[in-house]
């Protein structure tokens, strides 16, 4: 019974931490900006011209709401915070640049002349121009973020090739030369003891070649390809094996594990994770001034941290650059050591992080790697944020499509029972039915994306259970009826000058919301199941 309780507590902690780590502030900034700009969009035409109604009102409104929905998708999607931040900065820059142009135009032409153009108010010009600038900035930001992502991928691949070249050139070649030298020593001598020493040396060098070839198999892969072949491994076991290897090579250095959680700590990795830990320990033990190495392991719901502290002379600037930033051009520096390059590459593959600190005559190297949760697998995120989690892009597409269809079903039920669709448009300044449908679909898409984000915060076993998915959809729909429709919407109507009763909880509204939740859940489940089956078919 206690095991069940502990498991439930861990699941709740996982859900809370997952919710926090998935929300990207950059995406929320874009969403808020897009929504704010639509509040100044004039969706009615003064003279009844349909063309002006579409071009000057409805189209900018749709674009602004679309930008807001895009921000929500970016906030909960599987992109790095740096990726979302770059896009958000460019979106704000685009809107700001357009604002400057509008101000300069007004100063040059005069506000009165601007207000007389086309029967559309200056507020419409301002909001439409700013929406256009924000969208242009968002597109530029996406390009900049993707470009940065590609540069990082190319840099990592270049680093891998350089390390691979050094591995083959130095380690293998040196081992071959050592074997050749030993064989030449015993070529003309008949000394059994010497033969035994040479055999031991040859065996050690052969092991070096074998390990190097094994390392090359992993280093030759690109970062993206290497991430596809990661498995859940026990960090504790990898640490113990690395300690045993380093202790055998440096028997005079005391290596002590001062803090470590009980039980298995599952992280993403492969045999190279043990190699990386071994290189971190060897770097500390290889320092002539080092007498003691302390190791501490910390584990949270999302990451595991390995902290290695030694009392040696510390890291050189070149070593620190490689560990913390993966600096290029240091591969042939003998003072750096081959192993630190491997540590950096392995950490990049795991979407991990390395920090270095020197305090009170001691040097600490901390390696952070994501826990082996199936929804946090390295390589799902864009950018370089090592803790990027969220809804995969394909699932976001499914959520948007399901939300649009669910919005249609809800709108038909709501319009047939209470004629609510034009009232939704009134929230944005116009009771036109077309405006009502556009804004209603916007609400549906936003809340549908939030639904996908909610499912992404729970353990995979729950997220893949159709009963849990259905219950979540209906529960989310009930919450929206109670809060959004019952309280927020009437208060919003009061703010725009339309009398409303607070709270406004009609049974017909509940029915239409439950239809929305049911349709959304079924379509989202069906879409993800089809996608998963296609993925299994391709992999099979």
C-alpha cells in the first residue's frame, strides 16, 4: 500500500514539474501581444462595404488571433526556451518597428488626413499595421531560431569529426606504435619474463584500440542520430563502473561518494555516458596535486546531477571553455586532454549541461542529464535549451485540427439552442455571425492546445489511456463552462457595454461545452493513435 502512495506522490510531483518546465515565457509573450493587438481591430465597416469589412476588419482580426494561438502552441510545444525567446524578441521588434513607421507617417501626413482615408478609423490602421509587423517579426524570429539551431548542429558535427580524427590519429596510432615497439624489443631475445611483460603491454594496448573503436561507433554519428539510439540506463551503475576504472589507474587518489540517493537513477544514455564520467574523474585524478575526489549525486523529477569535486590545481581556461561551451580549436592542445571533448559531446547528445566552479581551493565539475522519462527524450526539442519539454509538433497539429472540428460541433449546438455565436463576436466589438465564428474557433484552438498541454504533463501510462484522455477532455470542458463561459464571458460583455448576468450558467451552454470536450478528446486520441501506428509501421 505504501508503494502505491509513494508512486502517486511521485506522479503528482512529475505533473507539477512537467507543467512548469513546459510553459515557455516567450510563447506567452507572443500570444499576449497578438491578442492585445486584436482588441484595437475595428471589425465593422462604416459604410457596409463587404470588401472593406473583410480586408480592413476580419482579415487582420483573424491574423492577430492566429498569432495569439501560435504563441500558445510555442509556449507548450517541444521547443527550447531559447528558441521561443528568439521568436518572441523578433515578434516584439517587428511590432515595434511598425509602430515607429506608423508614428512617422502620422507626423508627416497628419492624424486628420489618416482618419479620412477609406472610412476606417486611425485605430484600425494602427492595429492592422502592428499586427502585420508582429507577424513579419514572428516569421523572421522563426527563421533566426531555425538558423541558430542549424548552426549549433553543424558546430556539434564539426566537433564530433575533430574528436573522431584525434581519436583515430592519437589513440589508435599510439597504441599500434607501442605494440610495434614492444615486439621489436623481444624479436631477438629469449627471455620468458620479458615476453610476459610485453604480452601484458600488448594486451593493454589492444584493449585501448578496442575501446577506441567502440567509441568511434558512437562519435561518428550525428547528434540527432545518436539521440535516436539512447536507452534508459542506471546512472548509479555507470558511476560505479567509472570509479572502478579510474581507481585502478590512479590508486594513490582517494575517490569517495559522499552523497547519493538510494535506488536506481534512470537517465538517458549509452556506454558513452560511462566513458564521459570516467573522463571527468580521470581529469581530476590526473592532476599531480589531487589527493582526494568527492562525488555527489542529486536527483529530481526531471534531471540527475553528478558533482565531482577535487583538491587539485583546477581547470585551465581551455579545459573550462570545452566543458562549458564546447569550444573548437582546442583538440590538439596537449594540456586539454582528449577526454574532455568526449564529455562535452556526450553531454550535448543527452541535452545535458555542464557547469564548472572553483571555490576555496577546490574545483567542481557538475554534469546534468535529463531523467529517462519517455516524454522527455533528448532530441525532441528545437534549439539548445537542455531542459526543453512539451507537446511534439505533430501532436500540436492534431490538437489544432481536432479543436477546429470540435469548435464547429460546439458552435452548431450552441447556435441551435441559444444563438450564442454572434454574442461571442460581440466580445471583439461586432455581433456579425462571421466574426462570431472566427473568434469562437480561435477560443476552441487555444483551449484545445491547452488540453494537449495538460495531457503532456501526466505520466505516459495515463496519457495513453483513452479513459483518462476522455475524462480530461470532459473535465476541461466543464471547467471552461463554469469559469470562462459562466464568469469571464459575462464580465467581458459588461466591459464592452453589453448587459449580462454574472454568473451565467445555462444548461444549454453546458451541453455545448460537453459536446466540444467529447469531440476534442475522441479526435485527438484517434489522431495520435493513427500517428503512433504509422510510426510503428515505419520502424517495423
